[in-house]
């Protein structure tokens, strides 16, 4: 296997911010921490990229094998670890932690993988593989191994560049610049006063049990939109209700994350740990009283147009042509829909898992909703960056999202389950209490 390679532009952008992709569950029942640690070691052995390091070189960032460095280790603690703090150059690319909750007779197990080498799909696949391996180990069986990778995973940008030559990307960038000329900048959710310094995100989760998921999906289809369009509309409306003036339309922009695994040549297998996501912009003039179904239909049209134009793929390839350094995210909010990859956990008898969470702290002032799916529930995880927003603002946005979600299902008497969990960074006096 090759021992190193330079990071491409999109990966390097994540290396500059050190953004982690975080996921985890609350585990009820017996937990063999030693077996879980062995499972984490085995997962790292199957995915050599997790045993690499990212280094900052004079000519950019580099991903390199680190055979003489200790592999990532499972940590045990009885408090909320700073699991979502930024990764530093030279640090292991995976964090794994068990947070004991003696009062509730359960544990919280969390993973964080560097976003430069993994995305939300990779994070959920690692979480699933961890529990599948753990369950085999405690049963005294051989864990099922994924296909062995002969080399470090090729970046999605390289695979896509073979389909989008430089002249195509140059013409596409020119078209994008012309289309953006004269357009009003989107309204931003920015605090009235500077928040205390901190990393990570305020995390609020809204869960819909199975019956409410069916109700939401049926409501979307009945009104001529898709579930993705409806969820996008609800995020836009939640953001609009937090902006002044309250009345009248404002230009908003939603960054809709797109998985690119099926769009590369050859397609990237779901088990491979790699950064293979991009985004497409959705823009609209939004009033607080807008009909979410009508807004959802407008979102669907824009997403369909973006797919036809291969916007997400070209966006990734174009990263190498953009100025080096941090690039402002031109969005009011973002949505990362991971529900297309439902999480299925294999657990030992007598053990169960609840309260799935998956998110990445946004690198700028852009609250982001991450959507996950299990057999039991649909989860909306609102990550509001602590470096930009007070907990009061994050809580207000979460409550607004819950209100719009409840109204869209048409059942005011049956509210979705919601919870707030501090996961890292500095916590002020008004921060929600950990559950």
C-alpha cells in the first residue's frame, strides 16, 4: 500500500479546520469495554486510513501512514468528553469514547473521525462496523471483515475529475459567477453579541418515532413534494422565524449536502472510509408564514436541476481552482440528509441502543441539521457552532424547528421527542443539562 499522498483541495479545507464527523448511541444493558476496545482496534486495522496522520507541509497537507505511532484507543470517562473538538495536525484521525452514565445504568459510546478523510456516511458505517465486530467478539466468533483496500482510498475529487475536464469546470465556474451577479446575499443567522469562545456545537435532537415518520412522509407526498424537500423547507422556515424583521420575505440559502459515492467512476463502496460529499445551494425568498409544501416543491425543483447539471460533482472538482484558504459558506443554514443510509446495529442479546446522533460542528456561522434514520426513528440533529452562537439562540432555533415539524405532520397534540446534549467546548450557565 502506498504510504502517503497529498490531500486534494476539499480534503485540505477540512484539514485546515480540523472538523470532526461525530456519531454515537446510548447503550443499555451490559457492556464489555475491553471487547469494545478490541473491536475499535480491529476496525482501525481494516481501514488503514484511520491509522494515518495528517501533516502540514510547506506545499500543503499530506496524508501519511504512521507505523511507529500508537493507533487510536478507546477512552473511558464519566463526563462528556470534548469529542467534537478540532483535530490537530499529527493527531490520530479517530477518537472513540465510552461515557459512563451510572445514574441511568447505561453508557454513551461516541466516535469522531477527521472530516478530511471521512464524511457522515463513513461515520455511520464505522459505527455500524464497530458494533458488528463487538457483538462477534463477545460471542466468541470471528468478526466479518470488509474487503481489504490495496491502497489509501483515492479522493472523490480525483475520480470525478476524470469525468469533468478542466475546460468543462472553467466554463461551469464562469456560468456560476454570471448567475450570481446581482443576486442579494442570503440573510445570516448571526448573534447580536459575541458568544464566549469555544469549539464544537450546541447539539439539539428531535426524534420522530415510526408512526410520525410515516405521517410526515405521507403529508409530503400528498402535498406534491418529497420528504427531502419538506425537511429542507422546515429548516428554512425555522431559520426565517429567528430573523428580523419578522414580517415579509427575506432571501435565504440552504446548503443541501449530497453523497457522491454513486456518482464516481467507479462507484465508491459504502464501506470505504473517504470524504465523498458535496453540496448544492437552494435559494428562496422566505416568509415566516410560507406554506412548507409550496416551499418544498420549490426546493425539489432546484435539487432536480442541480442533479441534471451535475452541480455537486463539479463543485468538488472546482475546489482546486478556488483561492487557497478558508472560504465563507454562503448559506443561512445547511441540511445533511443521511437518512438514505439507515443505521442498523448488530448488538448482543440483552443489549439495546437508543438516541442515535450524528453531526459535524459547522466551520462557520451556519447551523446545520443532520438527518439520520434507524428502524425505530428519524432523527434531526441541529448542530449550532458554539464559536458563533449562544446557547439561547441555538435553543430558540431548535424550538422553532420542532414547532414547524409538528405543524407539518398536522398533529399538534403529539410533539416529537427532543433532547439537548452538550458534547464538547465551553458551556455557559445557560447550557442545557446533559441527559
